[in-house]
C-alpha cells in the first residue's frame, strides 16, 4: 500500500494497521470493535485524521511539536542535508551539523554544560546520563557510587535503566526484574502534600529533604545521581516550590552526588526558556533532552554534561564505551538547527512567557466544575486533576478512574476535536502541552471543549 496525494482510504488503512502495526502503549484488544485513530496531516496547531476531520493538537504530538505542524523549511532542511550527507556515525568521526548543533546547545545551556552527547530520543538520553555518572565516579576513585534517586510517579523512559529510574510501579511490573539501585522519594505535588499542605515553601524544603534522607539511608558513598524533571510530567505537571532546587543543589554538593535535570519535555520552550533549569535558577551537572529539540520533525535527543563530568573522560586512553548508531544523525541535527532558527526568529520563548498567564487563567475558568480539583503547571505545560469530591479532594477508585478516563474522556475529547491526554499515572489528570505558537483563540477552544466534555462526565459519576 503506497501513499499519494489522493484521499486516504480509511478502510484499507484500518485493515492494514490492525493486521501489521504494533502500536506503543496501546490496548490492542480495544480495536476488535473500534477503529484505530489514524492521523494523516498536521498544519499549525491542528492535526487531521484519515477521514479528514480536524483536531486541535493540545499535546504537541507528545510534548514535542514546539513550532507547530507543517513547517516546510524543516522538511527542506532535512532534504538538503540528506542529499549532501545522509548518514555518518559519531563513533570516532564527526560531521559538521553535529558539531554546529553541539556548540549551539552548549551556548544555550546554563553554566559550563558544554559537552553534548547525542542520542535518538529521551530514554536513551537518560540511559546515557546514568551510565556517564557511574563511570565518572569509577574514574574519580569512588567506584561504589552507582545508585540513582528519583521521585515517585516520575516518568524517565522505557529502556531498562530509564524504566528503573521511573517511579511508576504499574509501568514496571511487566518487565521486572529491572536494573537495581534506584530509590524513589516524594514528588512536589502540593495539592496532595503529605506535610506542610498550608505552606508551599515549607513543603518544598520538606520534599527536598527527602532526597537527603534517601542519600543518607543508602549511604552517600553509594549514590551517584539524582534525576529530577523541572516540572514533573507524570501525575499531572508538578512545578517546583520556591527554593526546592536550591536546596536539592546544596544536598547534592554536600554528598558529592550529580544532579541530572531531565528535560526531555521541559527543554526548548515548553516553560518559556531553552532549559527548565534556567527558568527555575538551578545549575545541574547534566541535562537530558529530546522532543522539542527538533519539534519532532526528526528523532534526536542529547545528554549535556558539565566540564566537571567530562574532565576524567579526557585523560589518556579513557573512553565512554557507549553510543547509538543514529545518535546525532546528520539529518536530525540539520533539522534541529533549522528548528532553533525558528525559535530565535519568531521569539517563541518570549511568546510563551508573554502568554502563559493567559493560558493558565483560561484553564482556571474550569474551576467552576465540580470535577476539577486542581489546575497546575507553568509555561505551556499544564495538568488538570480530576476529583470525585472537590471539598475533600477525594479521588476516584481504580475502577472509577478506568471508567472515567478510558471509558469516556479519552474518546469523548477526541470526538469533540481535542487531542490531549487523559492519564492515570497517579491521580486522574488531563495533560495539556500545545505547540508554542498557540494563542488565546486556541486556549479558548481548548477550554470550551474541555468544559463541554467534563460537564458531561460529571453526569456519569
């Protein structure tokens, strides 16, 4: 079956997809009686399915499409690079677009994070950071430091190491035993704070201190790194309380532990800065990133390391025996350069900062619905937590959550023209992450569709 400019035959696509395509994170049994949603086109903040219906892409694909869909200059950059140098690995050799992009990323990154190791995606970037941390301590005379601390419900990827760092038990059960030596501590969900629920700063100090307690419990001579997202995604967008990251930095310095800022989602404009660490004013030892680096027009990720982390790898015959065939692919790095040109020319970070208040206030209109418990996030990155009882913050049972999210909301939102995520990795939430070109008209459209669907959802409970 080939593709052409002719209209798509949905029946043929459905038949072929159900027979051959193994989709990601998908319940294939549901397609016995339901069509597979098939997306065929994107334009700006909108996507279109195989039947020609239009949807507002309120998730940016998957927290990815920062500059919007259908940017021909990115396709042209890919074609031009493919014609000149379609592929060459970064194993001992280099190529110009990887060099140029590494330099550009290091200019954006905070402090002395000047060393860029390219991957093809976020999980690989996280895997790279953990391996680099372990070898770093072996090279610096502390071979026992290999453990990682991360937060509960936090998602860090699907490869064996990244999944071990992930703090979502349900995602891990099918694949255990995983890589040992990971410990999970409290996250920064102030809406459900187990301590200091009336004082955000005190709660932030408490949450940061849980990291130190874990380091001491495991033994500082065994802990290599702490992995934290600037705004935690899974669970529904938990921003850091004031002072949280400053305290975490102090703790890491006190115990000689590397701080890894996992910015696979948060980097490249999602929070109105090139990096979330810049927004919240902290200095990591490594940053992991992917997604928005190319706006999804070609696969690419990166681990960015400080001069301190890189230093022992520059000595003698030392090698970081790690890499990926397609990491830093010439086409992907060329696309990333063109993507970042758009960022600068169209001032997308400034656009997010100028409009994040309007996005928040538009979503907060939904507070008049009984089912909406909390609206939280920063930049163009928000979660709406749904509750059974707003006064008591009572959440839904597993069965109720299944009925609400998968039995109704996911399908109803999509049928009403909104692509977003109804998620239950933690308490039930709706996640929103539109392209960075979105404006008030799109915020209003998101709110109106959410209002209609959530109002109907309330009658089902």
